[in-house]
C-alpha cells in the first residue's frame, strides 16, 4: 500500500494550469446546474402545495416567482465576489467566508462562517430526518397496499436514520466538490423524477375530481390569528426553498477561466433557478388543485396519494438518492474548512497530510484514502445522525436556524460586498434600490421567524 502526500496526488492526477497554481478546474455550466439543483431542490418541494394552500391561488404563485427573483439577484451579486478586488481579474476567494474576509474584514467573516457552517450542519441533520421519513413512507406504502388505508401502519425512524448515516459515511470519503460532479448529476435527475411524479399525480387527481380545488385567499376555516401564523410559516417555507448562497462560491470555484467565472455562474444560476421555479410552481399548484384546503404537508410522505403504491415507492426512492447527494453538497464546505484548518495548524503531521493508495476490487483506479478524512468525516456523519435520532422533530428548530441565517447569508453579506467590490457610493440610485431590497427581505425573514417560533410552540402543545 503506497503512501503519498495530498500535493503529490494532485500533481499525479492533474496538471496545475490555473492562475492560482491549483489543479485545473473542470466544472462546466452543466455541472454547476447539477450542484445548484441538488442543493436547492429538496424533498421540501413536495411541501410547497401546503404552502400554496395557506396563501391561495393569487399569493402562492406570486410568492414563488418573487423569491425566485430574489434568489437570482442575490446569486448575481455574490458571484461577482468570487474574485476581488476586481470581479474578473482579481484574486480568487475559494469560499464564502474567504470572500467576506477579503472584502468586509475578519470580524464579519467570523460571523458569516459561524452562520454558514451552523446552517449547513443543521441542514444535514434535517436531511437525515427527511431521508428516514421517506424510507418509512416506502414501508407504510406497502403496508397500506396490503392491509388497507385504515391500517395502523406506524414504524419507528431510528433504524432508517442509522441506515442513511451508514450510507453517508461511505459517500463522505469523496475528496471534494471537484470529485462529486457525477453524484450531483444523479441527484439532480432524481429530483426531477420525484418532482415530476408529484405534480403528475396532482394533475391526474384534478382530472379525476373533475374540478380545481382551492380558493383565491387560501387556507381552511380558521381564526384570524391561526391564519396569520399559517401564512407566516408558508412564506418561510417558500423563502427558504430557494437560496443556495451558502454553497455558491464553493460551486463557482469548480469553474475554469476563461470565460470569467462570474459570467458562467450567472448563466448557471439563471438556468437552475428557472428550472427550479418551474417544478415548484407545478408541484405547488397541482397539489393544491388536487386537495384544496386538505392538502397534506408532503404529497408523497404525508399520503395525499396511496395508489399506485409502486409509483409512490419509486418517488420516495428518488427522494432518498437525491438526499444522499444533497447531504454531500452541504457537507463538503464544512469538510474543507475543518481539514484545511488542521492542515494549516499541523503541516508536518503524517496523519493529516498523508494519503494511502488502496486498491479496490473491480475498480481500475485506486482509492486515495486519507486517515484524517476517514476519521473526521465519519465523526461528522455520526454527530448529525445522533442529533437526528435524539431530536426527531429537530427540523422545526432548524426552521428557526434557517430564518436567522437567511437574511445575513442570502441578502446582507452579498449586498454589502457588492457595494465595496463595485465601489457603489451611498445614496446613489443603485445603493437605494439594493438597500430597499435588503430591508424588505429582512422584514419577510422576521415574519417567517415569528411563524417558525409559533410552529414550535404549537407542536409542543399538541
């Protein structure tokens, strides 16, 4: 078993042709699309029908389109911060935190890093929980098919979480973003598949019903206060179904130049957000049209549909495969931060810096195994799995964490960096427009945060 340093492996596998001396980047607009779609479209797409039900036929679709525009504006601003001080010829900022540090200073980069990595870690916990729900849904679907829709098909989630965690231990050994393009492509295909199944089932249910359910105002019969809280939660669900700024610069760092990375990234963002919005609108609207005010929280795991059971099973299998890729998309920046910090702290440690060339049966190329990567990433996966098992309803708390990090990561930092990067003077037309944009998004984020807190309180009382 041969031993190599990580630098030697890089030189063996690639030629250093980039302007920063790093191995040549091989990303394309299509791999960027795959990474973005894998990171953005989660199984939460299937809950957008519930969000539409709370907002109604007018506010629901308008909200989805509005947040698509907000996301594209934010992504465009942030993509110009990949290089600084000049967006085209400046020095590369490999991560979001690097960009904030270079443009806004170290203090704000600490805050950015804390929020970003907390959000990513929490997102991975949510992925474990969501995957277990989908695995359990397959079990229940077959149970309902055999025993009837009224059967008490209730199963625990612990085993499913352990199973998903074990799978992630293996996939977490993928070295970095540059080596997981194939996984993102597979995950993106899976997201298209289950989203298509979701809105197709909704479409055919509408035909079967012979009418379109729902109303312009949305929401079941409820008090004014109850409707307000539901609207807050619905707005929050839609708002946080889009942003991917936490991983945008890491994705952009996979792109070669020329053409300029920010130009390619903006095109990729436009394409990915357009595709995402298309599926969001179709799933949300057809789901609401099929069930009206009785729309379940998740069309495929909440059992709005029971038959054909094999199609429900297929959709949930696609969700699980997608979640495997999504978990990695949000974990890789955390892995890179932890391992980069340790390599800088202990440059002479063989445990940290040495890799082993391991022959794997049936594979022509050897596996480059790093002991630090094996141990640290396994511990990371174990920690997310244990927290998910301990707090199976932790995704409600994650909603609060998501609302807290939404405005600073998606709006505030990109806008402020854009001001500094492009030298936008105060009280100019562009400055006023972007400040209004930031304030409006802060207001929406605050409303969503209130709704999430109320949701936690309601869950505890039930």
